[in-house]
C-alpha cells in the first residue's frame, strides 16, 4: 500500500507542478513578458516544482 500512495503523490505532484509552471508563464504573458524555455529548462523547473509541491503536501 505504501508504494501505491507514493506513486499517487508523485503523479499528483507532477501534474500540479505542470499546472503551476504554465499558469505563471500565462500570467507573465498578460503582464507583457515573453518567456520561451528550452526543453532542458522546462524539465529542471518541472522536477524542482514537483519537489516543492510534494513537500507542501506533507504538511
């Protein structure tokens, strides 16, 4: 059971981090900024944001 809850937390963290990254990018676009990310930059941000979200879920 522990593996299943860990897998669910991982998938949920990755989905939420994707939503947060693109929401910030979309909001910055309304403010006039034009950000373009390479695949490597997006991957690093995605993993770091997933770690942050996962740590927030534990509290």
